[in-house]
C-alpha cells in the first residue's frame, strides 16, 4: 500500500470493477427503458427526480443533465417529499425515483403518494423484487454484483450505474427531440462551452482596433501602426481594397534581410492573398483555421470589405480552445 504501483493498481481495479458493472447493464435494457423514454417524451410536464442518500446526489446530476439537454427537470429529496415538499410534483409531471435497494422507508412512503396523484413513476433500482420495482410503471434495472469498495459497503459502482442510466435516458430524449448544437448553446450561454457554440468572429473583432496602412507607407509607419493597434499585424490597403498583410514576423524577417530599410515600403514586405475569415463565422472555427496554417492573425473580410483583425490571443482570452 505504500508504493506508487500499489496505488495505481487500486485505481485500475476500481476502473475495471465499475466498467464491468456498466457493461452488465446493457443486456438488462428492455421495453421498460423504451417505455420510460416515451413516457417522458410525451409528458406535458417536467421530470421530478428523487432519491435519498447517495442516490439523491446522483439524482441532482441527472436533473442537471436533463435540463441542459432540453428536458425540463427538478430535484425533490425523498425525505423532504414526505415532510411537505410533495407539492413539487405537479399533475403532468413524471417522477423518477432512484434507490439501490428500492426498499428504504422514505421511498416506500413516497411511492403510494405519487401513485395517488396519478403521476407516472419510473424506478431506477438494483433490486427487482423491491417495492419500488414492483410498483413503478417502468423499472430500470441497475443491479451490480458488488461495490468497488473492498468492504462492499460504500455506494460506488451502484451510483455509477444509476448515473449511466440517467445519462442514457437524457441522450435518448435528446436524439428523439432532435436537440441540436444550436439548442445546446441556448442552454449554455456562459463559460467556454457556451462560447464555442455561439461566439462569432464579429463579436471579437468589434472590440479590437482596426490596423491598416497604405501600400506606399514606410517601414516606420508600418511598425507604428502594428504597435499602436496591438494585434501583431496590419492590413495593407490600396484605397479601400486590401492587397496584403504585414505581420510582426514580416518585420523581423525584413530586418535580417536588408541593411538599408529607408526605401522599403509596406507593399515590398507584405504577404499577398492573406488568410481571411468572415465575421459571421464561429470563433472556434477561426481558431481551427489559425492552427491549421500555423499563424496568429486573420483578416476579417466580408464581400471585399475589411472589418479588422482577429488574433489568436483574442480567442484564447475568451476561453476558446
């Protein structure tokens, strides 16, 4: 127990135990799972997920997954339900109860109260002979041979089984509803995940300064423009038309190549046909283009009109990765 190898072996054995238990769930999926999904899909209410102890913790995660994938859900603690919170369950709601044994006092007391309200009940349990399994309209079997805990006591493998069953319900509902990445973005507007789904180049470039320089501008003018606009590059213009780009890398290469730079102009060191991107493109796509070509800036162009520059650091600062 005091060596790194023994610690890793414990972790590996835990993974093996839990993965075997998950694989064993597959042949237990039957018409009850199909019925549960259809029941939720056809419901005009919410999904109320309940449990006690560690099952209650798993229930809260299932609720979060449902809500984020387009299935309205709410958590109700089984103990609180029988002490005043049963009003959480409305007429058209579907109730999911999680319990490894399906035989805890709170769950046994809750079942008839749910049935009395004519709400559909989905049981997720590892005991197919329990009151929960026998009285639920649909029962999802999460039986596990043993817990990952060496004493077979701490809920580990059994709660993983419950979690996976909840995920399977959520993903089945997601696909049957045709829940798209655009829908997902509506439920995840904040954080890096949301930004990957909705943030566009236009949202970024509008906050940047707009570097541009005339084709016959001197090297000093180019350097000043790049420095002031702080994007490591500037568009080279012929009137209103972009004809190239000069980056700070172009400046360094010029300095190593020429002894006398007094007569050099922007058009002499620019890169013609620069990489561009449209303002309505997702920011994550801009990052893909930058990485593909090994560059740090893209000129933002639409119908020949120059909007500015989007820099790699802009995207990273927004949490896009």
